[in-house]
C-alpha cells in the first residue's frame, strides 16, 4: 500500500471519528435537555451505528472479498 493511500485512509478514519463525536455530543445534549427523548435518541443512534459498521467493521469487504 502506498504512503498516500495510508494517509488518505487515516484522514478518512479521523473524519469518521469526528462525525461520531459530534453525534455523541448531540445525543448527550438531547438526553439531558429533552423530555421523552427516546425517539430522537434512536434516530440519532442510527447514523452512528451505520458509520461504525461501514468503516470500522469493514462490512463492504464481505461482498468484495479480500484485496
């Protein structure tokens, strides 16, 4: 793997991590301030779960195979 590929993958991982942190902050603020907040929290949890499954669990490789 070329150095530029590793660098771009690291940058992508950092962006995903930052997106997850922003979602977690929004979830925390929602959980603390909004009454009857479970539908909102469930809706906010789905994008975070999707990011984790797609980028950190490498689910697309199941269909592509090993490279």
